[in-house]
């Protein structure tokens, strides 16, 4: 599939309960952790770009500066599925043939890996060798199932059907707690 036929949505409205503060605004290499994926996606030719952020989130301006349409999630406490619903609803307003879902707390995903997922044929997910995970490409036929997803599990049950594209665990690492951040000399 061509990138121009794909809408990309960065889910950036999590509450970071385990982290203890707004982890997406923590400095990582001179920019907020949550802005890394926006920087990675910015030069790619996706037809539509969305970022689902908490209402009033400081991170939203980073996405706006990179031409993402920011969608406010006023109910982040309801779980990741609500952000996913908002992303799908935004994509439904476009002519996109697929939705690429990316998480803002995964700052190390490479442009090459995103391109490989976007080029997938059908439902395509990332894999660290142990599990299917985001980034995930959902063709339009899967969007009704995404809208039915609930809670923090989001679309995990759908990933059992996905074609998997492997990447190193480090590239697919998400930041859940402060200890997940790289040490200053390991960046």
C-alpha cells in the first residue's frame, strides 16, 4: 500500500500512572520523549496525520508544528481503546485505505520499520520475536472491530491474525516507568 493511502495516528493520551508524571514530556535526547515518533513520522508521505492527546497536553504543539491534526481525548481515564476510537473516527473522515497506529511512548521505532509496516499486505503488526505489538497497520475493513475495542487492551485480540514484521526489542521498547529510560551514555 502507498503511504499516501494511509492515515497515521499517534496515540499520546495515556495517563502514565506507572511512570508517575507526564512521561511524554520527559527530556530524551533534547526533546520530549513523545515528540520522537512525530519527528520520525514527519518526513514520511502519509496522506493524513493525527495525534490523539489529552485535553490541554503540552505535547500537542509538537505534533501541530509537524502538521499533525491533534485530536483531544477528554476521557483518557477510560483506557487506550478510547484513543483508538478517536483515531479511527478521524480516519473515517478521510479516504484512507488503512490506519497506521503508533504509540507515543515508543520513541525508538525507526523510519525503516514504519515503512515496512506501512507496506504490509493486510493487517500488519510489529513483533519483537515474542509478541505482536504496535506499530500496527489496520486496513479499513478492520476499523469496525477497532471501534468495538474496550479498555486498555485496545486491539490486542485482533493482532493474532496479523502478518508480523520483526524488529529488535530495543527498537520496539516502550517507556512505562522511569527505569525504562536509557541511561545518558547509552542513547
